[in-house]
C-alpha cells in the first residue's frame, strides 16, 4: 500500500462539494461535511484548510464518467477542479470513477429513513464517502 495517512474524498457539484475523510489506516471513509462553491474565501482555500487541519496526505476527487466510460462535460469539469486543487493544496490529487455514487447515496439515505431536505443535505457528503471508500478498497488490494 502507498504512503500511510488520511485521505480526503471530494464530490464536486455546482452548489456544494461533498467532503469525506478516511482514517489514518485508510480502511474506512466517513462523511465530513460540505463546502459551498463560490463563497469567500473560496472552495479551494476551504479544502486546503480542511486537508491541513486533518493531516491529509492525498485528495481523491470524484470523476463522473458516463456509463460508457467516456469523459463528458461534467468529467472535464472535475478534471479542471482537480488540476486547480493540485496547485492550491500542495499534496497529490487523484481522480476516482464515481459513476452512480449519487444514486447509491440517495438510495442508502432513503433506506435509512431520510426524507426530502434531509436527503439533499446529506447526499453530497455521503457521495463523497462512497467515492473515497471505492478508492480505499481499490488501493487496499494494491
């Protein structure tokens, strides 16, 4: 396995960026919260602060490929966001295929009894946790 340390998972959206974090042993991802897009001091600075405060050594950004695996407009936005993040946080940033993560998060939240506004508030951070957990699971075997 690669360098030990906590990993931050991000699910970038137009309004909010879902944030999740791993334990230091990189076994489990837990939702951490959300960062508002376009609010001062800016989402990149806010994410850099979260990373610094939590001793994060790597950031994983959700990469919304199409079901066929092609990179559409949303995937290219995620790639640009990851590039900007690399320049601002000073730690490695990787992309993780996130096909269906939002659908899975919504389904799990509804199954747990969340409704309406509660689902909308929780889905971004839950999606970030699913994205990060997928990355952790792939890299546990590596």
